[in-house]
């Protein structure tokens, strides 16, 4: 018996591959498929995090964020395979990274923002261990949870449109009937916008045809086109990233962001109430999305037993640890990706697939020079498409129920309109609790939601509260 055969037998026993009616070959193929389906995050996460400046005006280096994104995804996905034995891959979560970039960073320094991310991870781990996580999930009505997902989808899409230059701010918004406009002066012009539009159309077609790796394929094709336009025709106007051919393909990983955290500094910079709400929003966004993804992917893989996911405690523990890893590396909270379903569709049923996916993320750390040439116009279409896919959750909202109609609408609308997930969640919770109280059904809201609504009321009125305290 060869060494390869022995290794295959060991993997089969460790991951319980036969009991789950799979093979090593299927697991490897599923792991590769999952990586291809979600590798776009290595390009998009730097685009989002580097688009914002912290309270000091400092911006993150895209190359460092790329390395951090790949490192955290590699470590946590491998741990999910080894500890959770589930075909679930983790990486920096879209939506929750927007909270870090556009809400937290402007109110504190980057190390302080990543410190709060680490605290979020500890909170989720403690909740998973103690069972509190389930209580909070049960307290918030499903329509409001769905509304948060839909609102984040709109938010992500808006970020993509603005990053590409398809939508721009009106310079003198105070004297204009609208705050934003199409293109630079009310219409689209220039090759960079053409690249964005072509990329968006290509991505839409590939997704509609269910082509594996559709997002990554479109980003790659449009990046090549951008390089041709920039280096061959000397086209400019790309923004912060010029798509010029790199001097070299391979490069040493830049771990400059690793370990640069300030756990409690954010409470001093943003204020205790605002920082607490930021932390609550991170936890809220993180574990709701993860629970839904874990359940749906596990069901698709046929792993559910009596309505429960085997090893759920271990899986939730690794998911919580993913947020800690995201803060330590400087890549934003890591969470389970729905794209794991792509690998399941190829036969993945065990943690071996996750180990394969994580190993491929580790390899991408050596190709940072390639990722640094991707312009926003090539990557931003993925944000728009993902936002559109998240909007599909609207079908599960009971619009005919007057108790939910306005709270859901406020949640969905306020998130993109104010560029703040926190504001949307707060508006939805406060209005929902107010409806229950004013109609004499305050018990239906419950004490936990009432307390959360009160915290958000303080958050919205923090300026007045501070003035009262100082007076």
C-alpha cells in the first residue's frame, strides 16, 4: 500500500467521509469549487475597507488588506474543516465589513475598530457556549432579520455603484434637489464606466446561467480589459487603483496589519453608547447571517438530523472565532459564506472540502501583486450583483401584516439612505416595539426587544443625552 493510499484512508476515517456517502475525490473537487465561487472576497474586501478613512484620516493599504483577507480565510476555513467537520468556508463578511469601514472607522482609529471586531468575536463565542445567542435570535422577529439582510444588500449595491463612479455625489448638494447623480455630471462617460457596465452585464449573464465562479470570471475578464485600456491606449480616470501590469506576479505576504488592535480605545473615541451600539450591530449582523447560512448549506448537503445540524456547537464556536481572527489580522469579521453551497453542489459533505478551500486561500497570499491591479470598475459589479441576490429575501417578508410593514420598510430604506446598518436596525426595532406598545400588545415585543429599542433610542439621541448630562 502506497503512502498516498494511507493518507487517503486516514482522511476518510478522520472526516468520516464514507459515513456521509462521499469520497476524497468529491471532497477535493467540492473544496476547489467553493474557493472559486468565493475567491472574489480577496478582491472586494480591500476595495471596501480601503475606501474609507478613520478618524485621523488614515487609510488602509490595499495590499495589506488583501494579505489579511486571505490569511484569515485560510486559517478559519481550515479550522472549520478540522474542528467542525463541515463543508463550510469562512471569509470577511460582505455587509459587516461595511460597518467597520463606513460607520466605525470614521468615529475611531483603525486599530480601535479592529479591537471592537475582536470583542465581537468573543461575544459571539460566549453566546454560542452559553446559549444566549439562540435567545436573542428567537427574540427578534424573522421579518426584521430578513429586512436587515435586504437592507445590507441595497447598501452593498450602493457602495459598488459609488466605487465604480456610476453614481456620484452632487458637489453642492445643499442647493440641489438630489444628493446624488448619474456619473460625474449627470451622464455616463469614459472607458472606466464602460468597463463597469460590461462587467456588470457579463456577471449578470454568468450568474443567470449558474456558471461556477461567475463573479471571479467577470472580475478577471474586466481586469484584463482594463489593463489593455490603461497600458495599451493610456486610458486614465480609474480612481485610486490604476490597472497597470505588475512588475512581478509573486510577492511576500505583507502582514503589516496583523495584531494592530486596541480593544477598548473605541469606547473613548466614539463614546461608550455609540461604541456599544457598533458592537451590538456587529454581533447582530454576524450571527444572524451565519445561522441562516449554516442551516441552509447543511440542509442542502443532507447533513440535517431531526432538524438539527450535527456538531452545531463546534461550528458556531469556529464561526465566532472567525470574527476574532478578522480583527487580529485586520480583515474585518470572518463568517460562513453562502458560496459554500457551490462546493456542496459538487459533492462536498465533510470538513476535508473546507481544508482544501482554506489551503487555496493560503496560496493566494503569494499573489498579492496581481490583486493590486484590479480597479474598482472591474470588482464593483460583484457588489451590485450580490446586493441584488440578497434582495431576493424580500419574498419571505409578510408585507400584508401592518405590524411589520413600516418597521421592515424603515430597516431596508434607512440602511442605504444613511449609509449606516446601525441606523436601519435601530429604526426598525424602535418602530416595531412602538407599534406593539401603542396597540396594547407590549408583551409580544418582550423585555429583550424593548431594552434593545431603548438603547437605540439613546443612540439616536446621544447628542441631547450628552447635553443633559453636561448640564
